[in-house]
C-alpha cells in the first residue's frame, strides 16, 4: 500500500519542482555565478600570460640573477608591439605595476618607441629607451605577473607578499592597511551588535508586552526608518551630528559643552557607530520580538507563584527563553555590520572606514578587482565561520526572524 | 461523611472572598459580588462553563489579576497589596508552564533556590516531591522529553515542593486524554488527602469536579449558582442550570397547579398531563416552573400505575454504553427525553419505534422556580 501511495505522489511532487525551476535558474544567474566569478577572479588572472606568452615561456628558464638574454628582449619586444596593437598592454602595465610600483609607464613608452627602432640589437635599444629594462626586479615582476593562478591577492589582502627567496613576507609598514581594517571591522561589528542588543532588547520587550493594538503602532515606529532610504537616514545623521549640527547645538545650549569645544561626533568612529546602530536596530528588534511574543505570560506568572520576584523571574526564566531571539538578532546584526559600506563611507571619515569601503575602493577606483575579490572572499569566510559557530552553539533551526 | 468533615472545618476559614467584583472595562462585570469561604484543608472546585469567571477568581487569588472592588483575605489578612511572589501560593497552570530550558530537578528546585535554601535541603525536598508524584529517576530530563502525564506530575510537584498552604490549579488536566485524565484525578485526590493543603481547583468538567472535590462552587456569568458537596449538587440542585450542568437531566416546562403541605406540588406540563414533584423553593399555584428528572431515575413501567408519574412514550433510539443503556424517547411532549437503564440481565429489551410507558417517583423529580433563570 505504501508503494502505491508513493507512486501516486510522484507526479504531484514534480509539479512544485518544475514551478521552482525558474527561481533556481534566477538564483543561479544572479547569485551563484557572480559569487563564483568573484572567487575565480581573486585567484585567476590570465591577462599578462595571454599578452606575453612566449616571453614568459623563455623566462621560465631564466636564472633570475642576471639580466635575461637578448632572445628574451627580442621576444618581449615583438609581443609588446603586438599587445600595443590589440590594446592589452595597459592591463599588462597595471598588473606589473602592482608588483613593482613605478613601472607602469615603461611598457607603453617602450612599445611606442620600439616601432620606430630598426636596430637589430633590441636589448641595447630597449635599455636606451628606458633604463628600467636593466632592472632585474622588473623582469621578476613580469614573470610573477605572468602566473595565471596566483595567491598574490590573498597574500596582499592580509598584508603579505611573496618574498624574493620564494617565501612570504609582510609588506612594508606604510602599506599595511588590511589587517587593521579587519580588526576594526570586527570591533565595530561587535560594538554595533552590543549597542543594538542593549537598545533593542527593552524595545522588543515593550512591544511584546503591550496590547496588540499598541504593539502594531510601536512596530510601525520601529519599521518606518527601515522603510525610508538608507541614504536619507545616513545623511540625516550627518545633519544631526556634525559640528554645527542639532546635537551639538543642543548640548551647547544646555551648557554641557562649551561653544569652542563642540564634540566631534561624525566623520570618525563615533559617527560610524551611532549611524550603524540606528540603521541595524530593526534587525535586532524583529527577531527578538518574534521570540518574545511566543513566550507565554504563564512562565512569568509561574515564576512569581513559585516565589521569584520580577527581576529573578526575568533573569532566570524570561531571558533564557528569549535567547534564540537574542542570538538570531546578534548574528544578523553582526553579519550585516561586517559587510556594511554606505554608512561608514558617508559618516565614517577616514577613521571610521571599514573593510567594505576598501573593497569598494578597489572595485571603483584602483580597479584591482582581484584584490577586491580576495578581500570579499575572506569576508565571506568570516561570515561562514560566524554561521557555523552559531549553528554549533545555538542551532540554526532555532533562528526565528518573525 | 463529607458533610461531617465540612461542618467540623466550618469554623476554620482559610480563604475568603468578600463582595469581590472584577471588571476589565469598568462596565461589564466578569465577577459579580462574589462571596465565598474556603476552609482550611478543603478541596474546593470552581466549576462552570468558559467565561463564567472561575479562572478570573483564581487569578485574583494568585495575584495575577487586580481586584476591582471587595476584598480577598487569607487567614483574615487582606491580600490585594501583597505581591504575587510573596503570597506563597502554589499554582498549577493549564499548560503546566514548566520552564523548558531547565531540567525537572532545576524546575523543582527553582522555588527553593529563590527562597535561599541550602543545596542539600533543596535536594532532599526535590526528591520527596518527585516521590510524591511517583516520578523518581526522571529528574535530569528536560520537560519536552516527558509525556503529557509526566509533565503534569512535574507541574504538581513544583507547586507543592515549597510546601505552600494553598495550592491553586487552573484546568490542569485539560490537555490530557481521557484515560490519563481519570488517572490524574485520583492522583490529585490522593495527594490532597496525603498533604491536607487547601486546594482551589478550576475546571469545566463536572465529572472531574465530582471526583476531586469536598465542595463545588458552580459558576455562571460571574456568580455562584450553588455551592455544596458533590452529592448535594447532584441530588438537590437548587437551580435548573446546576441540575443540567452536573450530570444529565431531563427538564420539563410547566405550571404549578397545587402545593401540598409536605412540599409536594402538582405541575401541569401539558393538556391532561400532571407531574407530582418535590418543590425546592416556595412556589404558589400559577407559577411557571422547571421540572427536572435524572435519567437514571426514570424506569420503563411494566404495569399500569407502577410510578406516581407515568406517561406514554415512543422509543427513538437506544445506545449501548456498556454499564448502562441510554434510551432516547418522545414523552410528555418532549423530544429526546433520556432514560438510563442499568445493563442488568433481563432489563427488558425495547426496540426503536416501540410504544412503552416510562415513569418516575415523586421524590426523584424536582420543581425548580424560574426566577433569575434565563435558560
């Protein structure tokens, strides 16, 4: 009988799968593929290898202590000329420049002038055009940039770089920025999470305790900022917190702060913390409220009937039962903070920048997408770690969002 | 026997409700001018349909609802200003309210911990309480790993473990299936007899009230209709509502014709049909009354004039109930008149459609006056 039933069920099971297929395709196109591309981009960079294949072939046998032979110079000369024609020379220059800064101009300049050189000794001719061709470092950089698969972006995104001897070393002190930013991001995220919890818990408790009609009004008050543009919310914090802003004006007016020592509340860490806490607060309140609403009032009554005063009852009975909401809210806020971008960019100044702002910088300004991708992957790994810790401690099935 | 016990304790009032009124919105009264005394060591059940105010009374006593007016006293002391956690009243909730994040042991030691008892004292009390409800060996389980009946026992043990003098129970057996419910009824009865605490129990199940209680207060619309021992409620209901809420009852509508000196009255229930009944309250000829007859007091007449009240009837339906037969007949102009006949050998087989005669004794049928009845 069981088998007939499963046979009967089969066509009906195919229908929902069929209906979900377009959505699966949508998720694949909009999520899995970009994510995959990003991961690939962080470690795979074939531009130089495609532009200078023969040179790189020859450089493989190069002993790396003296200048390469004239064969290599001849090969790279012809490849530079052809890559100038198909306009891939800029990409080569950018990539070599990332490894050895100050070598960007050498490629375009050499290629342009080489077209006019009729000399057969191209090695001398090239060094004449630009003496940087005499520099072994440049050749090492070309060889290194020619690797299709590279850990360079990952090393760079944790302030490391490949050393001469093939090992790994820290980048020079003035270039170390990423590790500081990771720590700052984690620190800011933790601080925002704690702030959201401290502010959100009493609010959620209030919403869960009042009558249904009041709860609706309070929920709308919590959600209205959520429904307004993030940009508007963040910029209004600028208006409030700036030196001549509302908060400082009020403080001066009350007399708490003198006019010539107005507080610096924005374009620094304080601004980032205040604005991010405000923006992320609903993500704390909503899961907390969902869990608290499901705690029957009988538990607190039972605690009271057993002799516990309201504080004991809250600490020993209510709070432990609201923990799934606490952990869900904290997880949400923490993970969202890790990748937060707009708010720190607008109100953070330089001291309030987080790792996401660095990703944005590399994507929009420095155009080093590989490095941006590597940082993103590290951030993603961090999020996964949080997720698994949460699953281990609390259980992801206990996550209640509303 | 029960009446003796009641009179013996009558002087020792433990809990007292005096003119208690409860209103949520200021106009509708959920509890109307309630007066009720609970004796020390008594098992009192508040019985009534939902919305009759019985749970509200319990909640006011426990301190979870405010009292709109009137006073509730425990040992003569008014309690409205005492916070719930200082009242020292044990309570069993409808859904048990066992703390899900704590083990059975932790649940039971919770009231002892907040009272600052030592670990060894706590442990021995927890063990004693578990023994009382026969749950030894389950102290390290979480509530969700217990069956409904076990959770119920833990809830009772937790309400008793700190040895309160008063224990309240709010429909504690509502979530259990019938067999377990009956088992737990006898269990609660045993525990009450063993400990002698004052119990106030709320239920809408009249059978449960009968099994457990020394006295039952029947609630209706925020008032007590009748408060008495289960026997008295069953045998001598003073109101139609009580008579039909406690057990089954057949109710006939009629008009008093004549009242005799010995409280027997003659009631006309239709053209050429008169019933002799016991008059519960003072009635005068011409007054409308309800006449209530218990189904098991009605018999199938074998001869003419076997009963003082005897009428023609047509059998509609017969249901076999095991220990008795439930026969549904049309008689006295009433449909669905119920007769219960014990399942004895030779009970006299009847079939649907049979024309029979049914009857009952004068003293088994009570005329109840209609004032204040809205049924």
